[in-house]
C-alpha cells in the first residue's frame, strides 16, 4: 500500500504551499543520489519524496489527492496512466453528448466507476454537454 504523501514529507494535511516546498527541499537534499552514491534506500526515498511533491505542489493534483487519495492517479480511475477514461459503459462519449437526457452526464460524475474524475474534469464535461445540447437543439 502506498504511503500518504503528507506523511512522506512529514507534514499535516493543512500544510501551506511554502511548507510543502520547504519540506521537499530539505528531504530532497538529504536523500539526493549525488549525496548518497550507491545507497539504494536513499535513492528510493528520494523518488518517493519527489513523487509526493509532484502531486502536492500542483493545486489540481493536490485537490484530487485530498479527495480520492492514491486512487486519483491509478490506472482505470479517471484519466490515469492509460491516457483515457474508463468505466463509461459501451456507449462511450456519444451517450454523454448526444443523449436526449442529461441523466447520462449526472451518472458519469456520480458513479463509483468514475470516482477519480476530478471536479475540473466534470466541469469541462458539463460545459461540453451544454454546448452539444444547445447545438443539437438548433438543428
């Protein structure tokens, strides 16, 4: 099981951006491979600290992590490492945009299979849905 990013950096969940950056810099210097040549444990710790910082320094990634934990970045959970969305059923995006019902959009953002879809992604989908709905109404 992956360790909590805040614990890795020795911080509380209420840590400020400057506290996150300061803690990362101290730990990165301590465990940097150039300062610990040949030390596999230090190298692994450096990678772990860097991964934690990469998530917590970005406001959107941090919000997703705070809400969903490591699941926000796993494959198959929203826009994961596979590069796409999963869990949308066999109809794909055509069901979302070209359906006569807004229920498909509501199900997308509320479903357990799309739990890692961030609020920003849902907002983007909502605006796209509104665009396509308005567009199809003009036809």
